C-alpha cells in the first residue's frame, strides 16, 4: 500500500477501546499495588483521545513519575490535563504524552524550571487529553 493510501485509510479509521495505565518511576520502575487502573481511548484518524484514572496504595519506584501503557505511541509531545490526589509536589502540576510512549508528570514553581514529580508511595492521578499518532505505524501498542 502506498503512503498516500495508508494516510487515507488512517484518516477514516475510528476505534474505541480500553487501556491499562501503569505508574512507574524513571530511576527505578518499581512495582505498585493498585486500587484503580482504568483507561479509555478513542481514535479518530491520526488523533488519539485518552482518559485515565490510576490509584496506587503502595509503590516501590523511584525518580520522576511516568504513566505507561498508552494505547498508541504519540508521534509528537502533547500536553495532557491531569489532577492528582494524595500526591506530594510543589508548584503547578503538568503532564505531557511523550514520544517514548508514556505520560511524564512535571511540576513548576513560579520562576523555576520544570521538575519531575517524584514517585509517591501512594497517590491517585486522573487525566485526559489527545495526541497525534504516526500514520505510517498506527498499530496498537501491545
């Protein structure tokens, strides 16, 4: 199939499904004990809309928090809206879907650079947003 036909096929593609968000630490992934791990997605052409809720009551990871398990790999960095409960951080919480197929959590205090939000032993994070996928490699991430 030529790149043009692939692009046209993807533009008319629509899919709805579920995914399982997994919290990990950047320095050491660790393991979590989860109360809630739910995610949904909707794919329209080369745009993937995601929603997620992840709540862990114990975690052994270290370093910055990332949420893995996105249903499709992002082709560009895209902001994701997040809200957190029982999470320790200072400043404003922000997140983005990265081309490394994960959502990175960051905090920013006034006048300071972005800093990775460190893994907490227990926290809940809700999020939603959208990102572009690579139309030439649109297979669902296993």
